[in-house]
């Protein structure tokens, strides 16, 4: 199975290189579009490396992050003002971080206290979108309560994560063997995430319809191959 999907992946990587290596950002909007696309594809590439080396425990965590970035990418493509949400989320995070500053906390070592005035400036004008709203805005609402929810359950150290990777026949192990159905989900989802993000990017850069269809053709190959292993 892995070898079959790897063939599709390698063909896709060649296609991706051909049509993205000369792309450049022209403004802040396109800069962040390219950055989110790069993040999705780099995460997918690392998942493929982990699969080839038989390392599966951390994959759901990376898949979750990749899906979140794909959603951000789609939100940004359809709405250039979405970049305000990106900065708002960063400000919220920094505000929460610095609000709790304490000289006695060793983990703030290297940081300096900020004035009340500076701290207030970190507060975003409006709150960033919640993750469910992001999925809805991106047109990926159906993924939120299904695929994304499942990835979250595996990413957090809860019962689902422990049972799937650290329990096996009443024995505690570092990592359990993976089922074929799990492997199929990981492989197909990973290739598709990279393909769809690349299609969205190339469409954003006005690539011709013929080559856009070529790009989606990799997802069709994934769909056809997946049926073979169901």
C-alpha cells in the first residue's frame, strides 16, 4: 500500500515543483497565501517520511495542524481581510503569555516585563475566529465534526490516543501496530491535503484550467487506489 501511494506522491511532487518553484508573492495577501501553502505541504512531506520509517504515534498531531493550515489557506484565499484574523490570533496569544509574566517563573527567563500600556496594545481590536467558524468560512464545515474531531481525539493525550497507540492486549507499549484502515486514511488524507492546497494556490495564481485539472488528477488517483484497499 505504501509503495502505491508513494508513487502518486512522487509524481505529485514533480508536478508541484514544476508549477510552484517560480511563484513569488506580490503583496502581503499573496505572501501569507504562499506561506500557508508551504506549511501544509511541508507538514504533509514530513508525514510521508514518518510513514516510510514506521513512525505513527505523532502523525495525527501533524495531520491536525496540516488541516488547520489548509483551512486558514482557504479562508485567506477567499477573503484577503482574513489576514486580520491571523494577526488577531497572534496578539491574543502574546497577550495571554505576557499577562501572566512573573519574575519568579523560571520559564519566563529571557523575557522582560511589559508595561500596562504595552500590554493593552497587544489586545486585538476584535477576537479571532474560533476554529469551528474558520472551518465554516472555508467551506469545510463537514470536516470539523468528523475528520478534525477525530484527529483532535488522537492528538490529545486522552483515552482515544492512549488506546490506539499505547495499549495492546492489556500491555503498555510505546507504539502499537497500525491497522490497514488507519494507514489508508493517513496516506489518502495526506496526499489529498497537499494536492488540494496546491490546486488552491495555483488557482489563486491563475494557472490555466488544463493544468489545474492535472493537479486534481492526483486526487482522482488517490480515490481510485483507495478503493483497491477498502
